């Protein structure tokens, strides 16, 4: 059944991928109407998330954010499909790094780098990073249940020489590369929602205590890697800027920083971006499924 679904879907996805951008976004507008108004995909989750995270906005203001976020969500999905056939030249024109000189300064330190980002702006097109990095680039991702779509996603995200590793492969790969002096860049989408029983740390995100993954920070401290935050910005449809932001001051060793401080800082930086332009965050993600209040006995 998995193969049948894939065989039916793949020709459609490929045909979409070869559309010029103007037509691609016309199709995106049509799908938005279907997803938002007819299917109502995860609309209840989105409204709960917006009410929890943005209580300072009125219902009318949150509704505006909601509709814009669905437009952005569908655009992002279409852009991921477009990645099947987009050229490197076109990708680099649409996803621009604003301060590559800072990144290259970190490469010159002779340490591998962990790049922390969230489900904000365009995290799909970050795969172009391998074309501007001297280090070998890895993207950490969660495996898809359908093995055929999982392979397709891996192929799409690997088009520009990035290597995908799932969560179970991450630590062994990083340790092995470090041991063999393979200078590497590891991209973490670090605002995933962990299972409560596995959570080692809770932090405030949008004013709410939530469990968070700490793997990026702990691996950086264990292996003495540099850590950068990627500040992504959407400046237009299919137009993005990406800025590298240091997470540790130059005169401070990462191992001297108290545990969880880098993780907390990551969420503060992401929160600032969301508050500035909330429509570009992935609100369908059940980020506030578990809170400290929900864990209290009734």
C-alpha cells in the first residue's frame, strides 16, 4: 500500500516541481483554500496554540495571523516540492545568507559547528548551505513512516550535497566524525516536542513552561563544537534571508557555560522572531502539547 500511494503521488509532485514560480504560487493559493476553508487542517490545534502563545493579541488579530500562517505553510510545502528540480543558481538567489563571513570565521577555528534553527521561515531551503560551506553538512531529521516518501524526502533534501541523518544516527555520526577529524556542520531544528518522560529540561517558550530537546547543546559541550543560531527571515514569497548569530561569546569556552543555558537562549531568540512576525511559524506543530500545568495531578 505504501508503494502504491507513492507511485500515485510521485508523478503529481514532479509535475508541480517543474512549474514556474508564478504558476506554483497560483496552485499554492488554490491549495490554501482547500486546506484552510474546506479541510480545516489542524485548525483547532493552530487556534489553541495562537491563544496560548499570543494572548496579547485580540481574536481578530490572531485570525489574521492564522490565515497568513496557512498561506505560509502551503507555500513552504510547495517550495519543498519545487526543490525536486530547482537549480542551484535559482535556490541561491532566493535563499540568501547575509553574513557568510561570520560563518567562515567559525570554520577557521577548526571546530565542527552545530547550527540551531526552529520551524520558522524556510528551514527546507537551508539545504543549500552545503554549497557555501567548506565543512561537510548534515541535516538532522525525523524519519517518515512511509519508506518510499522517506527516501524521496532524503533525496530532495540531499540534492545540494547535504547528508540527512535521522535522530538515531545523529550521535554516532557526530562522535565518529569528531574522532576522525572530519570537520562538519550539523543542522538541528531544535524546537521539536520531546516525549515528556524523556525530557531532561523544561524552559519558558512564549511564556509557557514546556519540555525541550537538549541534544544539540549537550553534544556541542561533549565534543567542544561551536554553536550558531540561524535567524531566518521571509522577505517575500519565495524570498528568504538567513543570518548567523553566535550563541557563545568568543572569550567563553562552551564547556564552562551552565547546562541548558544555550538551549534557553535558543528558545528566547526564536520567541523574539515569532513575536515580531508570528505568521511565519509552524503553528500546526503541537509545540505546547505538554506543559508543566498539564503534568500537575488533578
